[in-house]
C-alpha cells in the first residue's frame, strides 16, 4: 500500500507562485502531489523528483477540458489534479518550459478569470444578504449578520488583492 500524507495549508490565490514552489519542494523530498481539497493537500510517498508545478484557473462554461489538457500534454505537462477551477500541472524539470504563461498578459488573464468568479460570488452574497439576512429583525439573526458581514469583507479583500495582482502584471 502506498504511503499517503495530508497537509493542511492555506495559500491565497494571488500567491500561486509560492504554492507551485512549495509543491516542487515537497516532490524533491519524495512527497508527490495527488490532489487538493480545500484546505488539504494530499501527497503520495515516492522517490524524490525534480518536478516543476504550474497552476491555471479555468471557470468557463464553454471549457473543453479534453482539448485544454491535450494542449498541455503536447507541451510536456502532466495534469496533476484539479479543484474548483484550479488546474494543477507538473513536469520533470528537464522536460518542458518552466512556464505555461509566456507573457504577463496571458498570466493576468488567469487572474481575470478568477476575479470574474469572485465578483459573481460576492454579488450573490450581497443580494442574499440584502434580501434575507440583513432585513430580518429576529434576535437570533444578529450573529448570522456578523458572520455574513465578515464574509462580504473577506470577498472584498480577495477581489482587491486579485485586482492588484492583475494591475501588477499589466
């Protein structure tokens, strides 16, 4: 039976380069990425390898996964997993270009796709809050209103950080 390890780790979406480097360090120590399920990374024990990891975000309804993956496979990348639109790719460091985005504009498009999704979620949260949560006079809803306000604040923070990352790349 293969030895598996789950690691709790929170990495902000705008710091995906740090996540890529951390996954590569884990592979160099013999722990190879198998899957991600918020907030846990699952690794499988194996021989240490020099993998390069890269992440992409795809949330399009018209997303053709098979075609998308074949483009990466043709370039020497292996699909290592996916979670909630995030695509994890890896290759041995000598097999392919170390980057999947060759220019800042294409990299900023990844963050723009994520920003669009965050804005849609925030819009839904605000509408639900305005219609259901905040108008309620019931005393037990007070704690829920605080949690909801914190959730809105969190999404505004995430959106501002994502916007800042896009501006830095352009």
